[in-house]
C-alpha cells in the first residue's frame, strides 16, 4: 500500500523530471520566451488553485531584484527559502542566464533585465488567471494579502483601486496584513461590500476575545469539498500601528487553526487549504504541528519557490510578490484525500504575456486621476536601486541619506519592510517610484535624540525578531535600515550579544553609548508622530541631487555561526 | 491607561517602539513561589499555561492556566515591579479548573503558574512571552 | 469614586443541561492603578485596584480570586462553571476603596 506521502513525493519527482516544474526552464534556456510556453500546463486531477500574494498595490509591471542576503535563523539556514543567488540556481537546477534566474535571483540582475524585461502588472496577471480558468473554469483564485497597500494610488484611494482590480480579477478569498493600516473602519467598510471571503481565523476582538472575521469558507470544486482557512499576519499589531485597529488582536493561534481544520473536516472537507500570511518559516512550523492541512499557500516573506516544499504530507507553496508570479496548483483529490499534484510557478514576464484589455483599461481608469503626479520625473539613478534582503539595499541607503540631509540628522532609521520595486541604472525616478517605496498611512518623519545605548538596544531587539531560532517568535520584518551608522552583527548569538562595533560613520568613531545622537526616521508605530511625509522628504532630496548613484553598502558586517 | 515601561516611556524610531528606562528590580521569584508553597517540593503535574509567543500589548497579555486537579492556581510575572498577578481558588461548582485573564508584562519573561493540588502537592509551569519594541514588519 | 464608570459585564449561556460545564466570561471597566505609574506632573499615582473577584451559583462558590496589581486594566476573567440546576450566578468585584460592584446572570437548566 503506497502511502500518501509517497504519492506526493512521486508528484514532486515527476515534475522535477520535466525540468523545473513544467518544462519552462528548458524554454527559458533558449532565451526566447513565448506566452504559450509560460502558460503551458497539462491539466491534472480535479481541483486547481491559483495563488497570488503580496502584490503591494503594484498595478503596473515592475523591476524587482530578489534578495542577496536572506539568512533566516540557524535551524533553517541553507534550506529554501533561504537560498539565494548561485545556491538557489544550483538547488533548483536553473541556468544562470535563464529567464527564471532573472526572476528568482539577484546575480546579473541588470544584465539579465535587458534580455527579459519587467515582470508583473495586474493586466498580465489577469491574462494568466483567465488562461487557467479556460482550462479549469472552477479554479479557485486565492489572494494571500498585502494587496490594498504600497502605491500612491492605493494610498490616495484608501485601497479602493486595488479592491476594484481584485474584484474584476475574480478573487474567491483573501487574507490580510497591511490592509489593516487603512484602519479597522476602512477595512470593515471594504469587507462589507466585498464579493468574496475575507478570512482570518486568528483575528479576535480585544474585549471578549471573540472571532471578528470568517475563519474559513467551503467551496465545491471538481466534485469535492474544498475548505480555505485564512491566517492573517499574526504580528500585525506589533509590526504596524495597533492604534489604527485598536479593537483587534491577532497572534498565531495554532490551537484554533487545529480546531478549524478539525471543524472543516467534520463538515466534509476533502481538501484543506490554508491561505496564510504567516511568513514561510512560521508556515513550515505550523504545517508540521497542525495535523490535517493539505496545502499552505504562504505569504508575507515574499519568497518565490519553483517547486512546492513538502512538510510531512503538507505542500507549502511560495508565490513571490509584486505580481511577479502566479502559482497554478492542480490537485488530484479523491476519497477525501489529496493524492497528487502538478505545480507551476508561472513567471509574469510583462513583455511576453499579453495584457488583458479589460483589466488594462480598468487600471488606466484607476490611475487617471493621479497620472500627472505619478509620472512626474523627479531625478535619475545611475545605479541599481533595490530594497530586498535582511539588511540595507541601495534604495534604503538612498532613503537614509535623504533623511539625514533633509532632516539634519546624524543617524537615519528606515523600516525593514520587504515591499518596494527596484529601478535600473539609467532609469528616471518618478514620483510614483518614490511612493512605491514609501507610501503608507503613517509615513511621518520624526526627528529626535537617541543615545548610543538606545540605538544598540533597538538593533538587538529587532535582530531577535529576525533571527530568533523559533519562527513563532519572529516578529515579521527584516533588520531596520540604518544610515550614518555601521555595525557588526553575529546573527546566531543570543539576544543582547549580536550587535557590536557600532560606528558613527561621519566621525569614524565608535558609537558612545552615553552620547545622544540626532536621529531621523519614519514609519513610527506610535500615535501622534509629527513630521513631514517620507515621500516628500525623499523627493526633495532627489531633486537636489538630480542624478543619484548609490553603491552597495559595506557598513554592516554580518557574521554567522 | 497604561503602566508598563513600554507604554509610558516608549519613544518612536524608524518604525519601532523603544523602551529606555530599566524597570525596578522585582522581588525574587523564588521567594514568591515559596510564599505560595510554604517551601513544599514542586512536582511534575498536569498544569498547562498558554500565552502568546509575542505580546501584542504589554499592558494586556492573555494568559490561560488549566489544571484539572488544582485547588488553586497562582500566576506570577516575576520581572514586573509587582510580580503577583492573581490567585484563583476553585469552588465546588467550578467546571474544568481553568482561568483566562489578561496580565501586565514589563518585559520579556517567563510567566509562571503554580498550582496547589487537591492532595496538597504543588505543580509549576511557565510560558515565555516576548515583549518587543515592534515595528518594521513587512 | 474616581473618574471612571466601573461597569461590570458578564456573558453566560441562557440554557444548559444538568451538570453541564458552561463558559463564564466577565469584564469590568477599572484603571487598575498599580501604584507605580507616574502622572504628567511627576507624582506617583496611588494604588487603586480591584483586589478580589468572586462568582457563586445559587450561593455555592464557582471561583474566588485574589487579584494583584499586575492584572491588566479592565479586568477580563474567563472560567468554567458546572450548573446542577436552574439558578443564578452572582458576581462581585471588590475595590481597594471599599466599593463593591455586582452583577448577576440566570440560567435555565433542564
């Protein structure tokens, strides 16, 4: 009697034989891409899931350079999704000059970008979704959240542009994180009109500790009953300003997840899918500890993996961010069990996939009121600008420089978020580009004194949030980005002993624990933070500069082991 | 309304919440445990304590303690200026002997539960809860 | 009384079967001043807490709880009670200042 795990492993092996999942790596090696090849898929089983996540309101195609440093805590280091660059390519058997190397890794990003172009665009995503639905009309489209935030148009319309686009795309269910930075009232206003399920088994009220949103929804698809359980980002009230949604409590709530799995199985669910914004490492642990989940559609950490990761008998799917990828997962569900799968991480190469005309028109209409503002050129960049990875990227350094110059500060702090597209050398920097790195409902820039000891304590605390060996204790983002400050980080040391050799770069002197430094930063989670908006500060700085060139930072020394 | 140093002394920085003044040194947790047990030995037993891994709000951290055979359960937050949280005595009409409440936590610590069992023995359990400055998540 | 409205609220089921274990949940508005807070004028705010909570059913004890300053403001207390017959839960919260706040809830068993 073959076990289910053996069935699933056989599915994995079969897809590996095709090249990386479905044969596009062979196509990509020919450096000639066609829409039909990108979408090619031999329909399998009886249920199809389509997964998109972390779009961050990017309606148009973007450059998005993946991480060069994505260490993870020691127990999972060197495993997906913590492989980058050559290690990633070797692990998945990808050619270094292939389209997927461009899509999934950072090496030669600029050169490969010339060949393969931008990725994403919700009009291209619509083409992919429509093509899958042509094969499988009842495919479920599931959105992992971080959808209504991340652009000027989303900020100005309070997320309405994204709501309209996702409604037109025909989403079946979503979960959430940054959505709540629109404020709980606005979320409820949107949800009350939403034509699909807004799911979060782990969102409770802070008074009576009762569930606030639907934990799951049941769908009949392909002759079987599919349960989709939503898991919002557990640390939303810590990572983001809880005063914007004061009545809500989140958390991992692993026991309730188990209860919900049991409940939907009790209601006859043949397939249990968790639509999650936990982040990959949290999902991996949850999948190992909660029994009875067939598929976890991961989100939050922006990882894109070309094949599923098998945890016990649970498939973990990672579909990237910013509309770069759409995952198609076909499943064979029989006798109340998932017995096999076929998977493809479809890369949305914007120059290859034809935009869907209706969606393109809708996107244009959403942008029209802001188009003059969006497209205004503020300056140019001579170097690659990106934000992605555990530590400062060049876009972060540019923002930190702006903070120090424009706000007359010695040290700058910029949040370690994962969103924000890249710009290529030679690109114009438009106002839209600046907003796509900074737009949020709490973008005020503060200016205040902090002692060296306070700075050290903050870095230690954030490092613990990132490198705690137990993923359930990891709070969410990457390291805070710093300007004017160098340091050494021993990522595997215990809390309080990771950060050393802090240097005040302007003077070249060691940071004095007792001295007060003038610090400028943005995205404070404190209510009532005063100051100009970060996008205005950055725009002013780039205008002064005209052309910017930002070398890779060498101010942070990272030590493992 | 707020009391923890996190709330009253917090200051913002790049998407962070930072605390600056060390809290007052608490009474010795050992002493508090002894005050409850009268120095009796603490043995293994079916006492569960559950709390979130990371506190969303150090002023109100949900904690659940459950111990079917307990006469009473005491909750301690040893690193707080006032480490005592509460002591619950279960009467004849208590159901499963369980209590959920919300507690103050000044910093990351092990929250301790002590149960006095029906047979007069004592059982202890702890849950580590991290109180972080937050921010940056994305 | 100081400037707050100590409004007790309780939630219990309206009906249960004989000897069923039911969930009892209570909330009360109270600042729970722990005696360490410094006000904006630099003065220490004196301790002022709910120091005891009791729940009885038809006069028999369900729980009796001693409360200390590390319990959060607006105390939330949730526990389970066994109900052998129809009757009434009585809840009391005892304030440091001598005030006693009370609430009740009835349940039909059968």
